[in-house]
C-alpha cells in the first residue's frame, strides 16, 4: 500500500529520545544524507519553537546533502526538565545532548535565540565546532536587542500563538511576503503523525528572560566574538523587527572569519520566505 | 622496625574526608608545621590533577615551614559529586570546603586551573585570603588562552594520560628539562599506600569547558583584577605552552600588589622542574 524504504523527511522522521549526563531526556530528529568525512548539522531553534517549527522545505533541502539533527533543548517540546533562563545554561544543555550522542565534531545552524546559544556553545567548546551558520540573530550586548517593542512583545508572547502572529513577526508587511508567510504556516502544520509536544509557558517565560538578558546593552561583550574563529555564515532579512538586522552586521564585522548574506524584502523569517535559496546557500557554505 | 612518630609527608599523610554544607564529601590531606600566628596554605590543583599530582619535593619543602592543605575539589579524585563546568562554581565549592574546616584566614597557592579558582575565590571572599601564589596561570579573558592548540589538546585530554604526556605538556623540549620531567613523574608515582582515586573523564570534560570558558577573549575582564589587593606572587616558566607566559605578565601588571617570578628554560611545570627553589621562594614570600 505504502512505498517502503523512503528516506525520512521532516514530515516523517521519528521523534527520538536520548538521556544525557545531566539527567535530561532530549527529544530530537536525526536524518538526511550521511557519508564518510561528512559532519552532521545541528539546528538550534528560535523562541518557543519545537521540532515541528523547522520548515520542511528548508530542512529537507539541506538534508538532501548532509545529515541534520533537530533538537528540543531542555524543557522545550518533548524534552524533559525545566527550560533555564540563561543562554549560557542553554549552551551547556545543548553540549550535554551532543555529548550523549557521542559527537566529536559538528556544524551548527542557530536561528534567533538558537543563534545566541550557538555562539555561546562555540565559545565554551571551540574544538567541537567545524562551521557555523548564524541566522536572524545578534551578539550578546548588541544594539536595540534589549526587549521587544510592545507590539512585537504582545504577538510573540501570547498564551496561544496563532498563524497571524507568526506571519506578523517573521515576514514583511507586503502582500508577497505575507503570502509566503501563510505558505510557511501551512507547511509547519502539515505533519500530522507523531508531532512534537507543544512548548510550555514555562519555556516561553524562561526563554524571554534569557533573550532579554543577552540583549542588555553592552558593547564590551563584542570582544568575545574574536574567540569564534570558525568560518561563519551570518544571514538575515533586511528588515528584522525581532532582532534588528544591524545586529547581523555587527556579528559579521566582529567575527574574524564571517561572511554576511542579507535577503532583501524579508524579515526575521527570511529563511522560511526563501527556504530553497537559503538551503542552497547553507549547503554551499558547509561543503 | 619502622621509626615511629615521624611527621607526615606527601608520601605518608593520610587521605582525610570532610562533608561540607553543600553535601559534598571532600578528600584532602593536611600536614606540616603549625604554630601560633601561622596561616595554613591551601593548594588548588591543575586540570585532571588529584592529591597525588602534587610533587612531594615541592610540598614537603613548603610543609617544613607551614601547614599545607591539599584539596580534591568537587568530583575530583576521592571527593564526591560531579565536577562543575565553571570556575565560579569551583570557587564556591572550594569555599564550602574551607568553611567546613572552619578556617577564617588562609594563604592560597593555585596552579593552572587552580590559579583561576584561586582568583575567583579571592574575588568572592577577599577577607578570607591573606596571601596568594598564582603559578602557571592567567586572568579571565586573557591572551591566547581560549582553547589549546590541537597537539596540546590531544596530549592533555587522552583517556589514559601517560608519563610522556606530563613531560611534553609541563616541561621544555630540552634534554635537561625532559630529564627533570621524568624525575617528577617518578616522584608523583612513588607513593604506594593510600593513593588518591584517579580523576574521571567527567572531571576532564567539565574542567576543560571551564578552562575554555575562562579563556574567552575579553580584555574587559582584566578590570576585575583590581579587586585582588592581596600581596600576590605570580610565577611561571618562560615558555608555558598550556597557559602562555604572557598571561602571567598580564596578571602581574594588572594586580595592584603583585611580584612576578619567571623561571628560564622551563614551561608550565616550572614548579616541578625547580621544586626546592620554588618552595624556598614561596616560603620566603609567605613569611
């Protein structure tokens, strides 16, 4: 009846679970092309996002060329524990997961909050990381990153987030971008079997404190970026209202080995507005 | 048959145990000359080191003139618990041990990672500390301290460290220094009764993250050194490949009340290459 032995995708890959040395059981998905000399790509997710919030078009296009690992960090979605309220604690938690898998080297794609965690993790354990993609994110102590505007805060923190919220936060207010936004919302709702557990309000509140603390204005924190000597691709839309695009420029100019890619006519969710284009850029960068 | 009532030494001092307020049972040794007005000297140990890694020649020469306390911090060697992954947590743990002993004032000698912990402990509780010796160590956010070179990392993190690893990491690559290195290895292996428990791979991994995090490039962290007004002796070999010697110079130039002593023709393990000379320098400094 069904065709057997098709490769898993973001629609079909099973939710996996592993207990780490810190006592947390992590939910994750791991699939895609493997081969000798190939490094898996770990995805670190945005505020309130779980495994299902990764766009299937983006993930599957990347997974066609490399192994991908999607992670619910501590307390998020199907993972156990309480979500911590600092980026440093989140980085240590992600490292505990990586250690549980026994990985000795990996690439990382961090989006938004996940990009904060990716930077911190790389500073804590630089020898673990091969290459880094920092999407829609900014440096600790960056510019205009200290708390959201009230409109953004309302839409981002609602107890029951809606499709409208996603579209208004992640996409530009143009008919083209809004149309792409609704297509994205359809895609992330399309998996019906074995969906991830929703993120809790405890996760929302702890992540919001962590994000706001990371954004406390402090230009002296930029010195730390000199410790991330890894090849890094920094990318964003040209009109990000969650983590203003100037912070992507700050990252690229302070990281010793970074390239910057700005998508015009796009916001924070540029990678979901242009999933195939961004997947191709990521694959080319990581090859 | 045996001569009774000889003074305990690093070969013979019993392993002692005390439970602290944080629930951890600490393994330690405490011996040497005591007297009124004399302050005990607490030794804080290097990466992966336990009680047996302190050179008997160095320790016994210091213990001839003052009381010495050797400590396994949390999770290390014979102490209980899991080793934490931050220097700040290690400093709080060492303070819990000091409090359990009921000590109100002490001198501290911190070597390498132990020197990071000594600085942090002194910043947290300056009134506890009388004088400070910082050997083969560097300030938070120092220079070229963010992760080891790959050769050093391999030798320092091997699952089963060898005598060759100690010699290559701690000693200069000259025949004289290498010869001294093997004499040191013989000395730390010479205790046969009541040896300390070996350090675990959990300790290795957590300490490595703590060391790397301490080394994240950040010149703004040097301001903190103005909070250590205690008389301090900073010492190192002139060719330290683990914590480059320039960091000892940074310490000495940023600490308000420090003297600098650099041993030529020596590396990180200068204090084990010149144990009697360094013991005399420490005793003179602390008197």
